[in-house]
C-alpha cells in the first residue's frame, strides 16, 4: 500500500498560517503612527532629519560608540564603510555568510577571498585567515554569525601583525555583547542591518558604527553624494541615506527592544525543552553570560546520527507550514559570480561545506509563541520517530533554489 501525502503529515498539527523565519517584529503601532504624524507635520522626509538623528544617537548609545551613521540598508553601509576606509585589493571574509558581505566588495571591484570557519561558532577561523593573506590583502571582515561574536582578540592580533584593516559585518549582532562590551565597538567599524527580518528593524535600514570620527565624517559625505552643505560637493558619493519613515520604524522598534529580547529568549528556552534528547539534532547555544538578542534559532543536524537528512527535515517542516530556512546554503563561494570565478573554492572550505549542509533555522520573534514552539518540537520529534517511512518518500537533498514540496505531490 502506497502512502498518500496526508499520511506523511502529523495529524492536526499543520499550522493554518505559514510560520516564517524572520517575520518582522512590529513595535507599538500608535507610537509609530504618532511619529509619522509628526514627520508629516514637519514635512521633513529625508536628508538628516530629526528622526534619523535620534535613531543614530540611540543606536550609538546601545552599541557603546561615538558615531553611528545610519544608511538605507546594511549592504550600502558595507560598501560605504569599506570605501571610506580605503580598502582595496583583496579582503578576507567567511564564505559562510549572507551573500551581501561578498557583493558589497565585488560591486566595488574589491576581491572577496573566502575563508573557512570554526565548526562550533560558525565564525572565521583565525588559522585559515593567516594562510590567505597575500601582498594584495588590505582587510579582514568578520561576520558575527547569529549575533555570536567573532574571536575579536585573535582577529585584532592578526590584523595588527599584518597591517590590515579589521571590520565586522554585525548585521546579526545588534544588542549582543562580547567580553562585556556591546558589539559595535570592535575593529575600525561595524555594520548593523535593520532590515525587516532583523531583531530591531526599520523595514529597510542599516548603520555603520565607529569610534573613528574622521571615518564617520567621510561616510556622512559619501552617503549623501559627497555634499557638504548646499551646492558644495567635495567628494565622490552615492545615495545611502536612511529616510525619516525608516527611522520612525527603527525608533519604534528600539522602544520594543526589551520585549523582543524577552520573547526571543522565551522562545529559545521553549525550543531547548521541545528539542531535548533528539538523535542528531542540536540547538546551537548562546553564551548566557553575555547580552544576546536570540534572533536566530539554529539547529545543527548531525548526518551520522539523525535518522533524516537536514533537507528531509526541512521538507517535513514545510509540509506543516513551518518555513524553516537553510541559512546560508550553499555558501557564498557556490553562488554567482564567485562559483565561476573560483570553481575549486570548496577544496579550501571543508568546514563551510559541512556546515551549509547541517544548519536549519527555525521561526522565532514576536509572531511565534511558546506553544507554537512546542508544536514545532512535536513535528520534529514525530518526523524523526517516523523517519523510516519519510525517507522512502522524500529526496535526501534539495538543490539550491529547489522546491521543498515535491515529495508530497
Ligand atoms: C550577514 C549579513 N550581512 C549583510 C546583510 C545585508 O543586510 P541588508 O538587507 O540590510 O542590506 C545581511 C542580511 O540581510 C546579513 O545577514
């Protein structure tokens, strides 16, 4: 007797609405609308407005730095930060990151050089960095993956020893800390993302934070076409400005920051209970002695121990309307144009190659409740208990861009 698709779904547990990873956390609606009303009364929508200024001050304070330069998004913030810092030639970055870390460089004719990561922290492996430094290397950009800090001290030592600039893509790291210091103050500059999917969001937004006043002044020029006052362009620039509407969103989101952390922390704790003692499934831990935003609930699926592959588990979750994600599959080195430029890059990236096949990110945030989490835990437990049947039906792997619903047709 063949199975029907419905036999393969845990009865009564499919979510009626899809649960997305990174569903936006919305702040207090009336506070937001009030800010927007005030903005409309001022008729000041962009260009160094009061809401952007307030947002910059509050972000700088939380990050413990002197300067915050708000931008339209983190990608342009990375472009402007690297350009203002005079970075050229080759820059060492992890291959395990969102593609924007590489694109921000490539877009400017700077060569991203892909470095392997540590299998536990998912952050740059200092030993691999040393092997990739050439006379053309000008910088290292670490990524605080999942808001978990890079090995900042080791990276600083390497950068200093070789005369390289050190920066951080801190897109995930707002509200997190390392050694008692907020992420934001490490290296020459750090870049936050305030995209809709991020812990605190402006719908679209980003910022560079730095204690270097000269760099900050240069970035302020660059984000506004190089204008220094009316009619006076003194520098080549682009349009990287944050607008007042985005700042209104961001400020309202900042007001809710403690509540969002509490919700994320509660969900994380509920996941820890719901996923206890599952074969081959580990919930990635945060350092509880440091501030965290708990925005990412990350599972590591150990192929030798889990009765289902990572991709089979993702297929089961999608069938139950839990839209789990394979971040950051298949690795930036396997995306264009890098795949064509460096067809053998995978040989130097064994840990990245392994991690991109093991990680699943689950929904959290204010749209997800602890009882949703309990239900997701039940689905995963049931799937592993029924792996024999599910394995017969579901492809072991799904290629990049592939569909997760084909085994259910
Ligand atoms: C690690 C990382 N870097 C950069 C970005 C780009 O941010 P944005 O969407 O604000 O341009 C993202 C996510 O969106 C990210 O996850």
